[in-house]
């Protein structure tokens, strides 16, 4: 395995059309934070960046519905999201926003470089136009029936029911979300990134050189490539976004999928004068943490952009989780069916770590998983309290009772002592191996297993029975328990600071 001099870790930019919910946390931000905490503990050179994605069509739709400007929407939710991450203990080196001037310039420069190199196709195409609203309809301004699953509420860019990526013209019976009318087709000029041109490179880079990627990521990439890649528009007929930096592009903006991933670059530039060392050196390991709905953009589209530019490194890995449902139903911002992070932090004060634990232990790493409040309570009470909290409490109580809180000096270690001490090294090696392979759920299980081993050791040695007849043996037992406790605090550090509460019934 190659040893890298530095690490650059990115977490998917959340849309500022609403707050962050537990699905976002389980899918992207907690796994990314665990990985970064682990790297920091190893004293690696690591930069962790994110920021608000403020140019998506859902933002303009929300602004239109509320009768306010898009800027008011993004300002409101950027503040909520940024503070929520901070209060939850996810510490980015920089949490930026794509409305910043540095991002507009970085995105414009990136586009201009590709434009000057002739990397885009210029095409006149027919796009849906709402004659009543007198505007072209971007993907989210159109709804219709999904041609793949029959969902009548599919958007022009994606069906949220089956997850298929769509083009507006794919929809059956399309309707404008502005007027409700059936749109007409009207000619307009746009610029396209020819993904088909980069298909041979992507096929080799992903399918041959990155077989170690998670199966869901590799499988989705293979499916896209095997189906044949098509040119993808990089511009849109909108008035909200990064303006195209060319004369003939007046009145158009960069398509959000093009400028959003460049937000990782601009976010790094804001805090690192030597940002090029992180983005243009093969001594840097770049890792993108995303949800499965972003796989195509981070594994196919963004790498094609970077390759076309010619100066940037490509990601070493793109670990993506599946979706987290809530009480058996899909989390939905529009239906307000979610556990919002900022509301959780208000209702469950000082219990950030309980949520971190539950979402990691039940992470949708290989398949969609379900969050329930019953499971939340059970994992807290039966695992955090009954296993982890119970062991630490027993050790602290016994050491205070017998030795006034002072760690006793051990005597000869018996086989049972050596065996449980070996569990520490086993846990360390397993946790490291799993984290480095992006298996955070399994890594957390290994950390909890050490607490289980500690409880088993205490039960088997019974120091409370030996204290009168063999106090010297008790010194050794509690010394061993203190070693286990100290190592537990270290091994759990990537996951959370240990705080344990008993939760009453909901």
C-alpha cells in the first residue's frame, strides 16, 4: 500500500434548501469525520473540507415557493447547517459556501481552462420552455412519469423512487412545476462535457485500477460505463449560479453539478496558501465521502473534468454509503419526514455521541438501513450503558473503593490477565484495518468488543470476592482493568468522546 505524505478528505456539499438530517449524517458526514479523526490521531497531514452547495435548482424552487430571493434561502440554511456541524462535533478545517467570490472565480477559471483547450462540445438543442413563465425549465422545474419505474413524481434529473438519473426529455407527460402547464421545446445553445471521449480512461482507471472500491460504488460505475457514456451539459439557462465566463454565454450559468465539486478546491484555497500541494501532488491521497446518489458525479464526471484540466490529482477512493430510512419510510425533506440535526441537538442536549454511535452501528454501508427510535433507545441502553458504561463504572467504583482512586501496582500476570491484555492489541489492529478500508461499522464493533472482554474478565476474576483473602491478586486485576479502560478511551476516539446516559421510554 502506497504511503502518502498528506491527505485531502472531502465530504459532499449539502444543498442549502433545508437543514441536515440523520440520513446525511449516516451516509456522509459521520464516516468522513471518523476517518479524519483517525488520521489526526496518527498525526497525519490531513485537510478536511466541505461547504454549502448554494446553486442547486431546489434552492430557487424553495425561494419561489416562499416568495423570497435565493440568497435569503442559502443564507438561512448555510448558517443552520454550519452551526449544526459545529455543535455536533464534526470539525472541518474549512466549511465554505459556493456563493463565495473565491468559489465563483475558481469555477469560472476551471471552466475557462477547459473551454480554451477545446474540451467542450457546443450544441444547439431543444429544451423544455414554459411559455407562461417565459423561461427555460431546468431539470427540477419539470415533473413527469419516470420511464423506468412509472413514478409519476419524477424530476427532470432524477427519479427519487428508483434512483435513476434522467434527462428532462426522458419524462413521460412532463409538466412545468411553475405553471403546471405542459412545456414546449425551444432551441438553446449549451456547452457539454464529452464523457464519451473520456470513457477509455475511466474504464481503465476505475474498472481495472480501482477494483478495491466498495461494491456499490464499483458496480454503479461499471453499469454507467458499460451502458456507454454520453456528453453532459455544463451550462444552464438560469439566473442563479456561477455566470459563464464567456461572451456567448451571457444569461447562462454553470450547471450545479459542474461547479459544486469545484467547491472542494475553492474551500481548500481559502485556508491553504499551499493548496496546490493538496490538489496537484501525487503525494496527496484524495478521498471523497458521498452518498450513493452522488456516485456518478464524483467517480465519473468530476474525474473526467480533472483529467481534462490536466493539473489535478484524482481520488484514491470514493466511499459511498446507501440510504438511511426513518421508521420504515424514506426520509423526505419535502414531506418533513426526517430527524433534523439542529432539532435533535435542541431536544437531546449533550447527547451528540449517542446519535453518532447509533448511526455508525447501524450505518447503511452495504444496503439501505432503517433508523427507529426504539433501536436508538435499545442501542443506548443495552450497548452504551449496559456494556461500555457498565464496565467503566465497575472499574472506577472498585478502584475508588479499594485504592482511593489510585492505580494499583500489579503483581505477576496470570494467563487470564495476559489473554485479556492481548485483546487490546487485537482490537487496535482490527479497528485500524477496518477504518482504512472504510468499514466503520465493523471498526466500532471491534471497539465495543473490548468493553465486552473487560466485563467478561471482571465477571470471571471476581475481585470483590478476592479482596479479603487475596488483596495482592486484586491489585493485578484492577490494574489490568485500568489498562483496558484507558485503551477503550483511545480506541473509541475516532467515533466519539465517551458520554453515556440512560434513556427512558419514548
